[in-house]
């Protein structure tokens, strides 16, 4: 692509004089300092749009599942626990330990008196394995 050299006249009363090269069909009169390139003139990919919410992290997922299973999801302690779990997933590592410690304390309260509802997951896996072996 043919390029031409231009000399920036400066903008807003400022002297510039920077020489710059542009494609010969470009109408750019100013250097990139005086007039940062508009988006469509740049070959760079668009800046990333605000990243989407990554969704619940592993601790939140585990806590939410436990609250669901135990029917404590709507309790004050349950909500507090979930909020701590969210923090524990999102905070930087150096602040996470304290939150997890608090989370475990609240968990003891939130799930106090809960008896394991339904089959124990480990038992469940063992039972399914036994069934598979029986039907094989
Ligand atoms: Zn300039």
C-alpha cells in the first residue's frame, strides 16, 4: 500500500511538526499524538467488552448445593453463608483464608441440627457401582 509523509500542523493552537506516514488515501492530517487514531483506522482488535459475570465459583456452588440439600437456603444463616462463599471465591488469595475461616464458622451455625437428607453421596456411588456389577 502506498504511503505518503505528512507533517502534523498541531492542534488547538499547539505547534507540532511531527512527520508521520499514512496510507495515501488516508485523510489524516494530524499525528497520532495530536489526534489519536479513530477506531476504524486502527488495525488493532476491538478492546474486550466488559467481561461477563463468570458465574458462581466452586465454593459458592458447593455451599449452594449444601443449602439446597438441607433446606436452609432461605434462612438468614444460609444467605450469610452464601454471601461468604461468594467472597471466598472472588477475593484475592491473601484475603480468602480469613473469609473461609468465617465461612466454616457460619456453616456450623447455618447447618446446625441438619441430618443428612437422602442417601450419602459416597454410599450412592457405592450402590450404583454394585448395581452395575450385578447387571453386567
Ligand atoms: Zn501532532
